[in-house]
C-alpha cells in the first residue's frame, strides 16, 4: 500500500467529512444528507486512492477500504462530539463508509489509465 498517497487522500477526505459535519451542525438540510454525503466522500476517497497509487487490485481495495473508513470514523467522531448523532453510529457509519471506500477502490482500479506497451 502506498502510505504517502493513503495519507494525502485520507487527509483530504477527512477535511471534506469534517466540513460536511460542521455545516450539518448548523443546517438541517445538510444534516439530512449525512449518510449519503459521508458514504459518497468515502467512495471518492477510494477512487482517488486507487487511481493515484496505481497499485495492484489488493492494494487498491485495501487502500480504498481504509481511506474511506478512516475519514468516516473521524468525521462521525466529530459529529458525535457535537451531539448531532448517537455514539452507536460511529461503528455502523464507519463500516458502511469503509465498504463504500472499498467499492471506490475497485472503481478507481478498474477505470485507471493503463500503461501503454510499446514494442
């Protein structure tokens, strides 16, 4: 797994998750989209990890899963701290977002540019 790419993608996705959570703390309209928004951010984290890291399938799937799960865990943790969601959502939401990151990793790997072969 490419740790440099993992760190950068996870940091960016965490910033997006926390931004969404803070905006949702002040806006019911944003808060109503926490589930889809959070899983969408995690899915994109997986896509970006796989496309940037350009590793094999296993590395792309694991990187997407971990990046999507970590950013969601941190974002949901902030939301729990703010009192906007129950603590039980931390495990359930993180698991769902980790799966979204895994799917994103698969999509990113499947759509990544392939190196050209010159003969």
